[in-house]
């Protein structure tokens, strides 16, 4: 697997501390399905569903899943993925969702009581690079690019009945330092943004 997000997904999975053996899991915004494949290989689950609006990406995910118990769906409607999930995941998706309260309500419909939605992003207005990133993302994104921050995300889920917590889950990780690029100006910038602003929100639906 050569996906640039591989190391981040690995740290996400390591930080979960969950046994998924009997679990049904959902990846919202799965793209080509790499996260669910890696999750199953590191922490096998009973059933997985990946959902994404990009039909070509979903077709690719379905073609390369092997014999893993995963189904990939092309849809923007999280409700089409099924229900009674033991865990829901998203990576760099929540920042593109305009109506966070609606998203929280949708997640609550498919998640079992007592279970959690893990949403990872560093595209937050508190991130000092965000204003520059946002302009760049808006130049190629087919979707609007909202301007959410930590409080907006937390408030939307609290108002929908979730208990909310958050982790700087890469703070102690070894962070790759590629050459400076359009997103990271130098090595220290890369280290600071990933260790401080790559956050994993844990939204738990009470029993």
C-alpha cells in the first residue's frame, strides 16, 4: 500500500485500543478503501462498509478488497450504508461537511448506543495554515469548503446527544518529513501541524 495517508491511518488504528473482532464498522468518505483494508489487516472486524460519493474510487476499492469482509458503496447518504454500526470512522472528511448538526444526526441514526464515531482532521480554522490551505482546496474542490473549528464540531455533536472528546493522537508519533510543499513550508511546520492540529474527535452515543 503506497497511500500517503498510510502512516496516519496506522497511528489512528493503534490509538483506538479496541477489539473489533465482532464489530461492524463504517468508513465515511472511504475513497479507494485503503483505511478499511488496513484496519482489517491490523485489527480484524466482522463486517465493514465504506461509503463515498466518488464512483470510480468506490469501484476501485471494491475491486482490490480481496477476501476481506468489506462492502463499498457509492453514495453521499450515510443512511444507505446500513445501521447498527459498532464504530464509524472518517479521515479528512468532516471539514467538508457544511451542516455538522445534520451530519451528527445522520451518524446517530446508524451508530449503536454506547459506540463511537472517530473523525480525524487537521483542516480546522485554529490551524495556522488553514487560511492558506482553504484557498488552495477551494480552487479544486467540487464541494464548498466551510470554515469549521474545534468548537463548531464539538457543539454540533453535543447538541445531537453525543459525548465528545478529542486527542492529539500524533503528538508522540514519528512524523515523516518530506520536502517542503504547497501545504507545509518546512520541517518544523510539518512537525507542528501534525503533532498539534491533527486531531481525532471521539463522539460517543450514550447507552
